[in-house]
């Protein structure tokens, strides 16, 4: 499915707006060091960054899950639909329409597909049945496997179930943490197309990915995070064409030749973003 590219529109109202956010774990581990980011309504925004950059921490701050990990927002703000949310509990944030799909496909392995979906749907305005039909429409394979124990699904099916369960609460904004992680290329394509379809049906998406090619191919705008800071943000098309991004994330030199992993690792040691 071809992604529809929309021009970045900085005048459009931000559905989600993060300003100078600082997050500390265990009172001492300073992980986010003044992050600012905006997600406009109806868009797909990609957040890229190497392991440990702080991407998951940012998502936890947005969905209210920092507490569970002994983390807290010490400075800055998160505003969603005009409302400050950075000190609200996760249930309240979820009721405002933000839903996070955690990295690693955290489904209830002992429950069936249908039971997993029911768990996700109890707070939704529409009936569980209506939302389940919508999810089955998006993910027909889940309909075929509705009575199957979730733990026996393939990795790709479990990712679809995790996304489907999140959609059961009719979120206005979906936070996806590495949905392509560990999946075969064909399945990554399917997940990519599904994200486009979910977005086209009106859900704003913040997509955290290490698969930069996949994320930037469908995003409107992209942010690059390093060591707890945003070091670059541009329209996704421009990021895809940026020589640093191509070399660092896509393993491609300026002339388009694939670099070896060793070259890329060497590059990582040699050069820090915008330093
Ligand atoms: P990855 O893709 O590897 O998950 P990431 O960009 O999502 O990377 P985070 O998981 O947010 O990065 O981690 C950022 C930093 O915060 C890392 O140094 C990590 O060790 C640290 N960190 C994460 N969770 C905690 C925690 N609960 N307590 C202390 N430090 C943590």
C-alpha cells in the first residue's frame, strides 16, 4: 500500500505537544534532557534513535507509565488536546485517548485472541462487539484465530493482536513502540500497511522505530533522538534523503552503497549528531 505523503504543516494545531521534558529514574538517572516534540492531529510522526536513546522513556512519559518504572517528569510539560497530562495517572491518560502498544508485544499469552480484545475494549464508547468487528476487519487473521490461545500465535500475529487490543479502546492517538522488532521483512510490510490504514481511519500515530526505512516511508515528520535529546527533526522525506541519517540508520553511504555493520559501528564511535 502506498503511503500518502502530506507536507509538514507547522501551523496545524498540535494534538500532542511535548516541551522541554526532563525525566529522571530512581531520583538520579537523568534520561530525558529537555525533549520537545509535536504531533499534529491525523499525522504519523516517527521517532528514531539508537538503543538507549530514551525513546521508550518518552512514550512512558506520554502514557503515564513512568511511575511503574520509578521514573518521574522533573521539568517540562506534555499537553494533549489542550490539557496538561504529564502528572496524570495512566488510566486517566488512556481515557483522554492516548494508547501505547508496548515494545515486545505484551499480550495475555494464556487468554484467547478474543479474550485479549475484550480486555482492551471495556472502556470504549462504542460496544465491545462493534470494536471487535472493526479490529477483525483490519486484521482478518485475528478473526480466523479468534478462539486460539494468544501465546501460540506467530510473532506477527501477536503484534497485530497487541495493536488490535489497543484499538479496542478507540484511541485518538496510538503510541507504537518498535512494532517491527524481530519480524520477518514480509510481516514488517504488513504491519507498515496496517499502520497506514489505522492512520487513514483517523488515528494519529507516534511511531518509535529502529527500522528507519519503514518508519520514514510512512511518516509525515520524523525526530531523531540521541542521549535523551532530540538532535534533528525534519519532514520524513527530507530525513530519508539526509546523508547522516542514511549513513547512520540505513547503512547507506552518500553514493547509495550499502555499508558494512563494522563501518556503521565505526561511524557511530567517530561522529555524534550535530556535534
Ligand atoms: P531501546 O530501543 O533499547 O529500548 P530506548 O531509546 O527506548 O532504547 P530507553 O529504554 O528509554 O531507550 O532507555 C533510555 C535510558 O534509560 C537507558 O540508558 C536505560 O538504561 C535507562 N532506563 C530505562 N528504564 C530505566 C529504569 N526503569 N530505571 C533506570 N534506568 C532506566
